[in-house]
């Protein structure tokens, strides 16, 4: 990712006057950064210590990175700027390149608006569903569009929004075992108005139209068009900074200090020098030949066709990359760097750790990463390596498979220590009917773990489904969660794959479940609505086999 905002978290915060304490309809929690990030772990943490010891060849590769950029004169800011400026330019230009690769929603800008409580979650999902990548999703996925992401081979559901800081986090052992988490609950609060939503919707609509007219995927626009886009993506980065910092930042607080601003006043947040710098970075991409290289890595798609995937997610809200270019012989993961000085070997070493770490965290091979790359945007230099070659250079003669397994174990421990959650589930490559519709698995349990108890579902071959929340483990619960038993809910499920729904009857009343079953029947992503107290939440249930006698 572009260099993150080191000082944003230390700024004084001024909250917009109409922002409440929680976002979304009914107080639906939006995003809270409970975990730090892979980037932070690699800067100062156990993962950094592991990489220092286990990836001894990174320094030599970092020297090669510096050598490649040495002859290029970088694009510099106009005048003296602070550290925040470098990071903000990196974020804005990263957003521009994301739009170049794929016409996807500005996911993290939308998360930032939710975190600032400037919009409702339902509005953000509807807004995400208007972008070309998501426009044709079926209704069941449009309702959660912000958390549905394309991968190189299909679709990924992030499934649930992170909880508020005081809410419980998912069971860390589940993350450590499978890099998968659970849904989180929400608490109803009185509805209120969100006056910024109409103007924000206008901003996004104008952006989509502008991109379609002047800068389709795989293409940069003329200088005038890029200047207009520079203002937009600078603004998107301001919103994203709220997500990254976990609170309203000073620039966003100023924008909304007196109410909902106009689109024009929001876009004026980017100064003339900022716009000129971002345009220069776009021109450097073209003039250096790096854009042609990116297109070649993507297999030379036709005019206006996407180059790959923007914003790949490896661990939800903990490790997300910049660009994946989907070529015919596998994909290339590219991280974008906007520093002017590449001779800082310690920093370059961490870039390499991060790239390899992302590839290793893609345990399910969702992105088919076979090459890794760094794009030094101020220099116009793109460096790429075959994945196996770079890993071999970094491990310095050690067994790469052993190193990968150790890294994943260290990452799992870091996630557990931070209380991070991934909340992911694979969807069909093309959401829609499968040639042979799967059915819920029987014999074992579908489990959605929580901090103190877990939710369990058990399906029977006759169309019956049983459910309970218990502190017991799967083997214990399976002994008594059976047809004909008592003290748990029961109902009949309806499956029109991938859609599944049922109503569970319990002693106190009824609870409805609606969602979808993944293509291999290993997971259920369900929205649960209690008819007893009105509570609504989304959960991921993962199939867990149990002993035959259970």
C-alpha cells in the first residue's frame, strides 16, 4: 500500500456537528480499527523480528531496488511540505491507480464516511452497488455490496462489519486456524437524519460519469481530465484517512463543520500544487512506459477493459494490498510507493517483507499471485519478480515452504493478540446458479464463534435445521443438538442455491435467517433477525465435522 499516515492518528479531532457516536441505520456499527495492521507489525512487532531473522536476503534485493531508481529524477512536491503531505499524496495517487485497474467502489473512502458517521451503512452498500464491478450483483449481495469484493477467480464476502471498540471481537483461534472470522452484533438506536448523503451521492455519481467519459479502465485521461480526477481522489483519500485513523480527522471535520458542503467546495480541498503534483505523477506513469508494462502484465486487455483487481483483501481490515494485475499465466501483486528517496534500505526491506507477506497470506490462492512488484511512482520505475524467485532470494537458502508456514503462524499469533477479525467467505466465480446446486452439509455443525459462546446450526437430510447458542464446544453440542431434542430452536429451511432462508422457532418466539451458501457448502453467510427483540446482525457460519458418535 502507499505509505500510511503516520501522524494522522495524533492530530486533534474536530467532529462534524451532525455526526453521532455510531453510524448506520439503527446505530449499526460501521468500522472500528481494533487491530493495528500488517504494515505496523512489520515496522515494529514480532513479525518484524521474525522477518529480520528469517528473511536475510531482503537487504540485497533492497539495494537492487535503489539501484534501479537511481537514474530517474523523481517528481517532487512544490515547495516545502510536511510528512502528512507525502502520505496523503500516496493515498490519493493509489486511489487513482485503483480506478485505472478496476472500476470498483472506493471501498475505504466509503468506510471512512461510515466511521465519521456521515452516512448510513445501507446507503454505503447501495452506493457501492452502483459502481460497474458491482452493478450486476444479485439483490442478496447488493444489500452488502461494500463487503463483497471481486478476486482473480471469483468473489469474496467480507460478510460483516467490524464492531465498535467496546463490542466483543471474534474468537482469535478461528483467525489463527483459517484466517476466517465471524459476524458481529449491533444494537438498535433511534433513527436520525444524514444530510451529507445526497451531496456525497452526487459526488460519487459525477466521479463514475467522469471516469467513463475521460479515463476508462487501463487508460489515463488528458492533463485536464487528470487534474479533475486529482481533486476527486485527494478527497477520497481524506475520507479513507478517517478509516485508517479510526476517527474523524481534522480535514474532514473542517469540510463538514457547518453542515453538508457542496460537491464543488469538497473538491476544492485539493490545492493547486497538490493537483499539479498528482497530474505529474500520472504523466510520469505514461512517459516512463510503466503504464504499458502494467497493461502487459495484465495480458494486454482491450481498450477500456479492467487490468485486474483493485484493493485485494488478504486479511480483512488488517492486510489489504494495492493492485493485482490478472495476466494469463497468473497475477502480479503490485504495491505503489510514492517516496522520493529509495536509498533507505530499512524501509525498502519492509516493502519486500510486506509484498511476500501478502502473497503468503493468500492461503486460499484467491488472487493467483505468481509475480510481485513495486511501482516507484515518483520515479516511474516498475520492478517485478517471479514470486518463487523473490521468496528464494529473501529466505537465503532456507526452505521456502517452511518459511511460509512459519510466517503464517506468526501472523496468526499477531492477529490473535490484536483481536483482529477477517470475516471472509468465498462466493461463486459468477454469482448465480451452479450447475449442480450444493446443499448444506449434514453430520457436523455450522459454527459461528463468539468471545464467550458460539452459534450453532445443524442440518438434517429431511430439510430440518436446528440452532442454539452455547458455551460448549462442537463435540459437546453435537451430542444433544439432534432432532427430537429440547431447549433449542428448530425450523425447515428453503434452498434455492445460493439463497437459503429459514425461520427458527424457539421458546420465546421466532428468529428469521436469510443469506447464502457458498459454492462448496463450507460456509453460510446469514443475516439473522430476531422477532423477539428486533435485533439484526450478520454472521459467517463455517462447517465443522464432528465425531460420528456425537
